């Protein structure tokens, strides 16, 4: 049975089959994004994505349009993925200069410009350019002062690079940021090792619709405080979500479950959990180490 992304690939190819330039340009961009990020890992192919983008760009490069700019934004993504961050920055700046030539009263142009600025922001964060990442954040904030994701991204950066200013900044975010689990997660990391971290991680999980990363944060923090009974009570909260977990998250779930069972002397459950884990992840060094230590 075809995956959803494979079905999408089929229809995008069908869409451009008539040879019309606008169809080729639109379809190639979407196909490139499938190969660059949306397909499953085994179907992703950065070189195919580059070929598709360049094929489309050759058809439209003589005129500055949203399509030509965002084709190059897609190409910038591929540069970024391969670690060519400085080249990505140069290309994104060129795109930002070009987009100023378009009708800046158009909501579509403004939206596309904000995407370019955000991508540039991520580049600056990646290379540790805190001065330019700060400037870029404030440009984004001025473009859309109520878009909380910008504040959250900048908060993450402050937590890693300028922790002294983190708390003041996150507490100054717009009021509706209180509805975002990520805000409380970041506060949990800031207060990690204190009782406040438990409060914030719990709030994050409560707001997250039982997302694994937030569940793991609070459960891990409970084990750090040796509150294994409370951590044990968290295990059933993911029962209906386990089938959704990727391999990395499932392995982490198995490992922390085993730790909880072991520290509560629930040795039969500990043994069964490790056996299941070993069957699913026979090459896991963490599980092998637990088996060796338990023998």
C-alpha cells in the first residue's frame, strides 16, 4: 500500500505532466520538499530535491516572483541540511532583498518574508551568532508581535546562550503564551533540580495532549528526585500513544520504564520490559548493558 507521501508524489508528477511552466514550478517545489523532508527517511534524497528545484528555477529565474524566491528558499534548506550554513545565509539575504521588490502590502508577500527571516534566524543560532540572532528575532517580533513560536524559539536560544536573561524574557511574553506547553517545558529546564521543575514539567504535559517529549520530561525529573511511585503512576498515561512513538522515543520509554520497575523492586515487570526491549532493539547498547548488569 502506498504511503501518503508516495501518493502525493504521484499526483505532483501528474500535475506537471502537461508541461505548463507554472505547473512544473509548483510541482517541482512540492516534490523537492517531499524528497528533502516529508518522505520517510528511506525515500528522502537531497540530490533529487536539488535537481528538481534547479530545473524549475531555470524556467523562472529571469523574473523576481514569489515562486522564484521560494524556489531559492527551498534550495537554501538543502544547503542548510548539508552544513553549508554560511552559503545559506548569503542566499537567504539575497531572497530578502528580492522580496522587497514585490508588493509588501500583500499578506502573501509578508508571510513569505517572515518565513525567510525565520530561516535566517535559525542559521544564526546554528553558527552561534547571538548578536544577529537577537536582531533577527526582533525583526520577526515586529512583523508579528503575537506569534508565540518566535518567542519560544528565542527563549530556547537564551536558555542555552544567555541564561541570565532567560527568565525575565520568558515572563514578558504575551499573555496567551500561557496556553503553550513549550513555555512551561522551558521553565522546567530552567528550574531543573528544584521542586519548581516538577510543577512546570507537569503543567507542560497537561497542556500538551500527552505528547511523549513532555511526558518524558516530567517522568525523568520524578526519577531524578527518587519519586519512583509517582513516576510509576505516569506509565499508564501513554498506553494509548505507544504505537505512535518513533524508535528513539520508544527506546527511551522502555529504558525509563525499566528503571522505574527496578527501583520499585517490581523485578518481574523489569525483566519483561528488558526482554521486550531487547527483541525490538537487539543492537541497543543501553539494553545490552542493563542485561549484563542484571545477570
